[in-house]
C-alpha cells in the first residue's frame, strides 16, 4: 500500500495559522494502515492544534472527520453539506487523496498533513519498507520476485555494482543490496543462468519519466 | 587479437606487452592547467591516461573536456563515463563528441551513488547501467547505430573498457558479472586496487575457468599507500575494498617517515607478483593526488621504457 | 497505609497503563489539567507483558507535542512502581505536585478561567 508519515506539527501549524474554521480529514485507507492519517491520528492532530490555538485565538474551531477514502469522488461528496462551514482543510490522506479533496472543494485551501513516501509493505509494527516504484512495466518474473528498480539504489538491471558489501548497499549499511537479494532468490529458484545474459536498457516511458499517467480499463467503463 | 580502433592501449595489448595505464583526477574548478600538469608528469610512463568522471559524485571539471585537452597535448586519454548523471541521449551525444576529437578509449561505469558526494540532494539518472553502456558503445561502433536504431554516417571507433571489483560481494557473482560484461562487448578491464593478492588470484582462476582471460584484457589496479592512516581508512571505510591486515602491519613496521616509501614498495611487489598470474595483461596505477609517484613505480616494476607499437613513436603515449 | 499525599490529584484507574492512549493524555490537558502523570508497573513486571513499555512511548510522543504547542512537556511524566509501593506513590504525588506548582497553572486553564470570568461579567 501507499506509505506516508505525518508532517511535523510545526509545519502544520504554520500552514493553518490565520484560519478560523479548520477541518482535519483522515482516510480509512492506506494511511490508516501505516498509522499516519487514520482516525486515531486525526484525533491526536486535532487535540494538539486545539491546545495550540486555545492559547492564541479562542475563536479557532478545529473539527475532525475521516472518510472511507479520499481518492474516490463519491466519498469526498459526503462532505459537501458541511464544507461551507470551514475555511481550510488539513487532509491526512496520501498525496492522491489530498489532491482529489482539493479538486472537489476547489474554493477551500487544502493542506497536506502527511508526507507521502512510497509503495511498500509492513515489516513489523511501526516499520515500513519500500518495494515498488510503479515503473509501469513489471519485471519481477525475471528477477526472482525482487524489484531492482525499487530495491537497487541505482536501479540497475545488470547489478550488483562494485559497492555491494556483505549484502548491504554502499549508501547505507541498513539498506539491503537489492541485487544480493535477487541473487539469493534466483539461486533458491535454480535460475542463476539469468546472470549470464545482459539485460537491455529499460523503457522508462511507462514510468514517471513518460509524464503523468492515466489508466483506462475499457471493459468496465459505462 | 586484431585491432579495431586507433587506441594505443589496444595496440599495446595486441602486441602482447604488459600495458600500463594511470589516471588523472580533474580539479574542482575550471583550471585546465591542472590536467596538463598531471598528464605531463606521467605521459612517458603509461600507454593511456584515464580521466575520472565526477568521481565519488563530487563535481569536478568534466572528463570529456579533460580528455580533449589531453588528446590535444598528444597524449592518449581514456574517457571514463558514469551512468549516474546522464541519460542515454546525453551519453551517446558525449560519445560522439569525444570521438570527434579522436578520443578512442572509454571506460564504462555505473558510478558511485550521489549520496557520497558534494551534492547529495541531486536527482540521479541511472537510465542505463555500465553493462548497457558497454552494449551502447559497441552498437555505435560495430553497427554504426544509436540505441534508437538511427544510422550514423560517421561512427565512433572506441576501444571499450569497464571496471571489475574482485573484492565486492557477493563473491560468487563477480565472475558471472565479468562474463556478462564480456558478452556485452567489453575489451579491457581495470580492477579495483589489489592488496589481497590471494583473493585476486582466486578470482582470476574462476575467470580463467570460463575462458574470460582470452576474451578480455585484465589490468589489475595498483594504488600505493601513503601511510597507515590511508590504509586503515581504505580497509574500514571504503565499500568493496579488501586490505589485508598484513599490509597494515607492514606499514606499521617502519618509522612514520618511511611509510610512504614502504607503500611504494608494496605497490611494486604487488605488480611483480601479479605479472606471474596468467591472464594479467597490464596494470592500472591509481596514485590519487600522488601522481608524481607513478613514474617511480613504473620504473621500479621494470615497465619503463614503454615499448614501441606500430603507428606511435616510442617512449610516450603520444599519438601519431 | 494512610499515607499523606496532596489533595489536588485526581486518579483515573486503568487495568494496565497500556490502556492509556495519546488522545487520553491530550484531552486531559484540553480539559484544563495542569499536569498529568502516568504510573505504571516496573519495567519487566507488566502483567500484560509490554503495556507499560507502550505507555512510555506514547507519553514521550505526547511530551513532544506538548512542547510544540506551548503547553510544555514537563507537565506530563511517567513513573514506574509496583502496586505495593505505597510510600513511593505518595512520594511521586508530592514530587509531581511540587513540579507543577513551580510551572504554574496550565495556559489552557488560564484561558478557560478568563473566558468564564468574561461570561460572568456579561451575565451580571
């Protein structure tokens, strides 16, 4: 899922300073799973902002809500009756949700309450790791199920580089060398022969490099 | 091995002599005379001079400009190119630019991650990796085509090199990776600097088992240690570097003022040992910020004067 | 044990301090508490294994928040003691009271009292 992390409180305070009626909107989707923008985090942020503003300006109202998700208009529509009562929104959804909220309620400033970081997995409670770069042309079949685009710091397709040391990447001893992982898996799968053939340059046009992307699934369109 | 380019390095290897290369680190400013000075120090003692490409991701005067300057001095440069900073468009373009000045030897590298350098906040490119760059240069030279398929009227004729690190992990993958580089078209290899001769020999055995020593010319890297401090640093802080404890002890065993002399001795000893290893075709002497030691090392290792190869006058890597 | 401790302490009993969440601590300050302390079992002795460890992490996080919003993290503390340590509890209560008296009333309480006074003046 998408993994995000709450923005520093100072930054959020700076964003909403000057507004009087603020809605903190969480999302029950990805940000709930990574404990950055779910109902719990909405409550805590709202309480913190109330404590801050109570001392500065008693007029400031902070309300809380959480939507099933913010990346679908039908769930954003739920807020349409209430939105008139606010002059700013802090959305704790991922970057996609925050933008959709801003699109739906274009006359309200919508501020990001989280930094959206990556597509990843839960490693343990409170720890998440990146696994996918959304390159749009998945090659996991060729690399034993480990992605060199997301897990090699140099996104090499013919790795490892000379900086791989004891299974760790040269940039940081806590980062696994993606190609060591690929090697281990290919060995387990008996596919080490893949290492002898050079892999051709990747077509990056399906990834971010090709420009903002859109997906169309014709068979479900009305 | 017939020659395909005008590269003096290629000719030296084809003639069966031990080749000698060294390197120039460009300055962190626009003073081209630094390159001239360094090249002049070593030109009579080597067959070609590598110019590093923003090494360790630190911005320096670019390799291409430095190579052009060196070429115009009548000295043979080796253009080092990393894939970290340029996409395939820029790299093919730079290769055409290099070839237009007669630069005929290249080293294809992936490059250190930008987090090591002075601009850690930069975006990186890595559109291609070193193996794909090798394939690209080969295609430009042998098929006269760019990656897009476009046919060039005048094609670059470049002798293709790459780096290898016998000391990185996983060890079992190092020789298959070398095999992959050979399959991609690499013609010469310069390795990471060798201190652990035994491990290097193990790697060479495995390479010979696959017959790679006949398909590619291997030049082990040699870097003289300036002292114990440098040795310790390289042993502990540089990824993929293997400095055995015996080397450190050998340096510790002499008084401080003699440590640099001992470092040079170790370098010469290493060269002598490696000369006996089947498949070693020359040496790449990297005396970082200590270029003045290169002539001494080459002389003491019995590699001076440089042999004459057809088409060049003897003694220097001046090109005709 | 009939030990003396200051009368200004309001006790909220929980089966384990692991039950205490960040929002409970924040709400206490929102309602005007001048100080809050969480008294959990000795580390390693939690009946529910790690409840007091979780509480400690949450207390630390809320201390940070309180610093950032101008209330002050010093108004919130966590202590570890066993249920049998009556005198220690009294000691903690006294210690915490002394500390909070030195820090003065919570800024939120001052705001609330001012608002109340203002409302009374209007009514009069």
